[in-house]
C-alpha cells in the first residue's frame, strides 16, 4: 500500500515528528491521525503555521463523528503528543482536554437460561463436515465462560499452557503485558482433557490449543491459531440458533460479542457468592486478580445488580426480614378494600396520618414474592 504523503501547512513538522518517534522505537500505528489532520488542514485551506482552538475542535468533531469516547480520547492523546513537539519548535498550538468518560457501553450479561441454550446450540451445530472445528468452538466457549478469559488470551493458549493435572491455565503477556494463573473447575478440566487427548495427543508442547486446519480457504493457516474473526462469525450463528437476538445499534457501537462471556463470568461469579451469603465486596479482590484487572475499579463496576440478581436478593431479603418489623394496622387493609368515599371518610376519622395514597395504586412495578 502506498504511503500517504503529507501536503498541508504542517507537512514538514509532521514528517519530523514521525522521524523522531521512529528513532525512539515507536512503530506509530496511529499515523492515520496525523494524516486525518493533514487532510483537514488542506481541505480548509489553512496556511498559517498554528493550530488554533476553532481549527482543532472542528477537526476533532469531523474526524471523530460516530466514534466512542475511548476512540476520541485516542485521537486527542496522539494529537497532544504532536502538539508538544510543535511547542518545542515554537509553533503556537491549542491542546484540548480529554473527553470525560461516560459508561457508553453497557455489556450484555447472559442469563443462566441463555447460557444453557448457547451451550446446547454450540454442541449441536455443524460448522463443517468434520468434527474438529465444532469441538474447538465448543471448548473455546467453555473456556471463555468458565474462566472469564479475553478472546485473545484463549486463542493464544498452547498445549503447554493448559496444566490439566493441576487444573490451571497459564496466561502469558496478556493486557498490559501481565501474566497470571487461571485455576479451572473440575467440569472444565474434564472437557479439556477429552479435547486434549483427542486433538493434541502427540503434538509438541508449543502447539496451539486451538490450531487452524488445512480445509478450504484456510489451507495456508496450518500451524497457526484460530483467528478472532473465525470465532466471532461462528458465535453469531450460535446466538441465532440459541434464540438470542442481536439488538439494532448505531454503526461502530459494540454489539453482543464473545467478550460478553467475560462480563457474564464476572457477574455470575458475584451472583454465586451472593446466593451463598457472602458479601460481594469480599471476593472482589480475588476476582479482580483472577480476570487480570489492573485494579479493583475495573471489577467493582460489576457489583451493580442485574435484574436477575435483584429478584434473588429481594426474595432472600423478604425471607430474612420476615416478622422483623412491626405490622401496620389491620384497618389499613380494610380501608383499601372499601369504596373510595367511605375509605377516605373512615381514614380521616381513625388514622389520618397513615392512610395509603390511593392515587399511586398500579403506578409502580410489583415486587416479586
């Protein structure tokens, strides 16, 4: 692919900035941001060697239309690095602030019933005329849900990384270049052992756990791991067969994907602890380390209750608090059942301070019993 040639008023400075970055060891995968700025400056016929606030804000609004907050902040961060370079060579520039991060993305949490249908669908699906891809994808989903791994972490596993005798997966060079151990449940050990004995027996220790095969268009992928694209395509088919519909979302907004299994793992882990009567804040640190979060902040956001959790908690609370609080007067119940006119009259005479608000009846959702 032909490399883009800068033509705008800051073309020399952009080339100088990239050369400096290259000398510092940066590969500059974000060069496209400078290219976007250069095209904008040229299209607006800006010839002054300066980046004024109106110019920068207009460019960011144009370049980041439809982008997520994190993508916008990525543009700003790279631009700010370039602006520091311009300041050193005495060019006047405007430095924008990062966009305040809001919780734009709400992960989809699968219910236990949905997970049961998903596993039923993946075990029944025929991906090819032979069994290996079907078995690989079935095991992949079990690892993602059973261990909360990121998709890239699961696909990067080798035969050596799965110590099934000890029941541990070794995760190397994950996000932020961190390593960790992921102990696994006995049910998953059994499934992985069957898979390993059938498909990995006799293979070297550095063989990919989910190695690509030689069929069809992927003949040149032999000896390489399965790709995220392969996994996501088959997951969409499984969701369809399991009756899980993908919502209509704006372009570039993340939809239900395999990463949702990681979110579901964390929420279901907290749910399991909660149903066992364990304060959710107690296992938060352990779960944070297990899934490879940098700190507790990334884990604690999962403590917000889902509807499924709330029902269990309300039921448990109602049972726990039974007979704990004083009962209201029996007359209140009698009043509610009577016609409005007589009810109001009697309430005023007997207990005017505790009459129910008849106007709100039916406005609020019923609390499950």
